[in-house]
């Protein structure tokens, strides 16, 4: 039995109503399902929830929780961290859990936030305009913001930690073996370990064919395993059909790396369970 806590719906840029997603989760014999639409942002964002629909979203989740006894349903949001603009801390009191993610790094000359996981041409434009084509400066700032978010907002889950790598197609800009990059990762892992937050292992890049590996990369995961940092497996589903996409394959990899357990929200608390390629083991 699997669980997934990174799930998008028609409330943001996902496909499918909440009830459709619950139906699919039950069909898949999932143990728990967490909804995590992109939180409202106080600037134009085509893939975020509208601020006016947040209460409706939470109320609908509440109704689904009350109506379903065969699956645990939880309320969450994926919240961006943009200094002095938005933070996961702002939404915690309304939710069962919160995912904190970095999608924006600094502002373009016209004041528009630079989205680092959008179209590659937009990434190149921002890299030139903000960081004068210095990829190391841009990536270091990405990880610096991640550390700042963890330190100041302490989300339950840190979302797709190294997602900026999707712009590094075929190691176009750098190798993940480079010293400076590894140092940024290690500094970030230090902050994660001290804060005691969960790290998301996100499969979306694989099934979307935007990355050959999970977020984070396997070598990154090896360090997390060595330090006994807890992880939660997620698909970042934007369609009901993707709720457990690549879970079995990823579970095998995680066992080979050395992970013994995965975290899941169970009976209202984060708990850790053994797993295999078929799912979490609750017995």
C-alpha cells in the first residue's frame, strides 16, 4: 500500500477534481493521500491556486475526509518561499502538513520573479539578466534560499530539493561531481538534519522525462541515508494516473542505497514504515 502527499488538482495546475483523485487512490489501494495544491502567491502565477478558492479547497478536503473511511485524506499545500513575499510559515495553521519549495530565484529587471523550473529559454534569459550567465552564482543562490526557507519556516517536507538540475541538460553548465556543487548540497543537508524536516523523493522528473533521476539525485540520497535523514516518497502528481508513478522502481533503488523506512502521515502523525517494491508495510 502506497501513500502520496504531493498531489495537485484542478485547484491549481493539476488535472482532475479532488473527488476523482480520491477515487483513483482507492482504486490503487493507497493507504493515505495528501492534497498539496500550489498555494496562492501575491503576484501573477499561472500555475498557482487563486487566493479566493483556498477556503473552498480546504472545505472540500474536509468533506472528503468525513466521507471516506477506506483511505486517510490530509490537507496540505505546496508553498513557495520568496523572501519577504511568501513563506510556508504563513499557511501552517490551516493545514495538516506543508511542503516548502523553491520555484523562484530573485527578480528579472522588470521586477517579475525568475522561475527556475519553467521553459529553458526563460531560464537562460534570467541567468543572463540576473546572474550574468554565471551558473554557479545562480545555483548557489537557489540552495541558499532553500536553507533560508528551512531555517525560517521549517516546512514539514522540503520539496524537489535539486529541481534546478532540470535546466542542466546533459551537464550543459556543470557536473554534479564538481566541488562547489557538492559543498552547496552538503551545507543544505546540514541545515535539513538540524531542522529535522522530511526530504521528499520526487519521481515526477522521471516520468515526465525531464530528468533521468529522482529529485534529489541518487548520490544526494546516499548522503541522506548515511545520516539517517527521514524521507517521504512522492510523485508530485498533476493527474490521477500519476499518483504512484515510478514508485516501485524508486523503492528498489532506495533499498539498494540503504534506506530502511519511508515516512507517511498515519493516524494524524508522521510515522516511519518499512517498505518494499509493492509499498509500505503496515503490519
